[in-house]
């Protein structure tokens, strides 16, 4: 079973599509998880970033945001918290690749768990730290 850690840029596509790319691919990853074809996890950071996007950018109401975060917890299980080693690695990746610590943390946790990181973040993909949803879906059997 493949373990995939999806960052917020992918997760938001599961329930919002306006102005988004790779929506079908992101949803295919979620579908594969729901059918037990892969084991999908998110970070605790995903909850904070997603809540912020839903409230500030998409203007969802508080109840809808809380419900969506509850649903994400049910679908993906308890969010992963980074280990001390992953936090150190994230700082190194951020410095080395000129990334935010937040984005580097997704990559570090994926590495720490020997997992694939699926992201829509161009900088993470360009640094070789993540795969796009399209690339991930197209390389799966």
C-alpha cells in the first residue's frame, strides 16, 4: 500500500474547484484512499492552513469550516505531527531550497515516513520534494 501525504494545496481541491487545476487528479487520489488502494495522510498543519483558506479566501462560515475539518479528520485519520527530526529537516530544506518552513515541513514529514508528498506547490515540485497530483495519478498502476 502506498502512503501519500497530501498538502493543503491538494486537499482544498477535494471540495473546491473554482480557479483550481488538477481537481480530477486530486479527487482521484482521495478516491483511491477511500477504496483502500492507498493510505492517505495529512499533517496537523493541513488543518490550520485549510481552515484559514476556507475562512479567509473562500469566505465559508464557521460551522461549515469546522464541519469540513471534522470530515477531513474522519477521512484521513488523525493528522500527523512532525517529529523533532522532521522539524530539523524542514528547517534545512527551507534554507537549502528557499522554501517556507511550512512547505518544507510537508516534505520533511513525507521523507521521515518514507512517503510520497503530493502537492500543487510549484516550488516543492521544482525542488524535487513533491509530485504533482497529475504525475502521481499517471504513474500509479
